[in-house]
C-alpha cells in the first residue's frame, strides 16, 4: 500500500534535520528567526483578512444607500425644485434611524487609528460634497442630470473597489487555508467508557412545609409588584446635565437660539445628553409637567439629529426644519410627537398602577369593631378634675395621647377613632388600643330596644322567638326516660 504524504507539504517549517544553513550561521538562531517571520506573516495575513471583510460590509451598506439616493434623484428629475432638497431629505431619512445609520463596530485590532467610525449618513454627505466639487459648470442646464452622473461615477468606483477587494480576500483566504497551523488541529474522534457503581436508592424525605398566613396579603404582593416595576423603569443611572437642562429651558420654537447654543457648546450633541433629556422628559411627564416634558423630547431629538448629520450638516439641518412646509421639518416633528406619545402612554400606565396599588394594596391597619352585632363600643372620656385615683390614672393616659387622637375620642365617634388608628403603624396602634382598654375608655354595651315603636316591637318579637327556640315551647311533647 502506497502512503500519501502530500498533506504535509503545507507545513511551513519541518524539523531541524530538513534545514541546511551556511556554516557561519547559527542553526538554532536561524530556525527561531524563521519561525518569528512565519508567525509575523500569519498575523499580518489574518489581520488583513479581517480588515477586508469589514470594509466589504461597510461598502455594501454604502452602496445600498447610494442606490436609494439615485432612485430619489431619478424619480424627481423633472421637478422644478432644487436637487439639494431631495438629497437632504434622503439623508435625513437615513439619519432618523440611529440604529441603522450607525456603521458596524470594527473587529478588534481593525481601524484602531480612527477614534470613531463615521455614520452612513455622514459618508453619504461627504460623497455629495465631492460630487458638488466635481461639477465644473457652476450652473449646468440640468442640475439633476449632473448630480446623477456624479453619484453614478462614485457608485462605479465603489463597485470596482468591491471586486478588487473580493479577489484579494479570496487569495488571502486560499493562502491561509493552505497552511497547516496549530490553530487548525482538533480532536477528530474520542470515546471513553466508565463503569460506575450502582447507586443505592435513597428514600426522599418530605420537606416540612411552613406557610405563613398574612393578615393583608395584598400589601405584600403589591409592594413586590411595585418593586419589580421600579427595577424595569428606574432611570437613576442617567441624569440630565446642567448644560442639557439649560438647553431644555430655552424658549420653545426659537431655533436661532438653539443653533447659537449648539455652536457655542459643541459637546452638547453627545449621546449622553440626549439620554439625559429623555429621562428628564419622562420624570416630568410622571409629575404632570407636560409642556416641559415635550420640550425635553424636542431638544433631545434635535441633538440626536445634529449628532447623526455631523458638524457640517447642522447648519443645513436648521435651515431645512425652519423652512415652512418642508419635508425635513415634517419628519422631525413627527418623530418628536411619536416619542413624546410613547413616554406619555408609559407614564400614564405607571401612574395608574401606582394609584391602584395605593388603593387596594395598603398597609395592615388596626381598626375597632364590635364582634357581636347586638353590642356597641362606647367611648368614655375620664374627667379632668376627678378625685378618683383610677380615673386620675386614666386621665394621665388620655393626656399622653396625640392631639388628633384626643380630638377623635372627644367626638365619641368610633369612625373618627378608626381614622386616626389607620394612620398609625400596627405596633403604635396596638399600644394605643391596649391603653384605651386599661384606662376604661372603651366599653361594650348591649343594645336597648324601644318597645313603644313599631320597629322596637318587631325587634322584641324576634328576641322572644329566639329565647323560645333555646328553652323549648310550653306544652310540647315530653318523652320519659327510664
């Protein structure tokens, strides 16, 4: 049988016996230098592969947006309006969705020299600026056609670059796959058998279950639910900065002042400032400050659009949104309304849940009620100038009560006393009830029936009937027992 050793041809470096060097060159040093060179070339090749793959993704995203820009220009080619308006509107549509407008994050080690990858809308704006610069005639006969030709030229350049990139990437990947490295070594098949001793069956002991009966289970469940909701919506980690708060307090609709403020404070367009303004809007909407909440949403999205368009597009953005009936202004205001309505709906839901939990899931309370329907709890206030030692001690307890409880006791109304007890904690109310009992300020009295009225006579007959049922009817059957 003939053995095939061709797969080992891909090895870049074999053992020491296969290497012949000049007698004046140290063999071990030569091998180490050769190994270092191979590792360096391999790392460089892999880094280049990662870079080309990332560039291909960016180019694909840019090509799709250039196609949409060309489609918009061709669609309005016969329009009498300026092509700049349609170009700006198209770029605004891309920038209105920050998640899609943001370019993918480069892999580790790729484009480390660039502090921040530009957004697709910014790339498209730069491309349009190049097209404007390439138009030699300042006032061509057909401005739309000049723009279309210029954008088409850049489209063809990027497509040609993509073809070169794909060819180079295929060559590098082929070269990478042709080399055998330790990274590609893997275990093809492995099998092991382990004989385990049979485990003895163990009787499962029933765990003793302990259940706690709550006097007010609604309070615990509602508090837990409120805690859960608070964890989901707690914006404590994001706060509005003093600079953003000052920007939010500018006069509504004064876009000239907005532009001056942003120009004087370019750091205001940072993403954290937008987040702080939206959190401020949510907090004020919860408090009912609707006008200020809407203004915070407006200012936050204004900064978001300025950040997406870049420093060069801020001036043009303000020009478009301040133009009456311009599509850019409509897009921006619709975005503001949608965002504010979502905040308004969410805050209304949270306020509703909070009020419902306050009504139905209150804390445990101590209340005074007679157990027997035929009895009544009466309130006795000890006299202030009594000489009876017992009543003197009771008066001391009464004087030690809070003022609101003293007033409630003086009304001799059990409902008023219960209102005061309801505002106390359970422990405090229990002490007060015990002191009321020890001081003789609470007593139970049987109900008195007035037999001179029809209602009293009816009540009297009911009581007599109950007494006969308990004692037995006279003249009834008697059974003798031996």
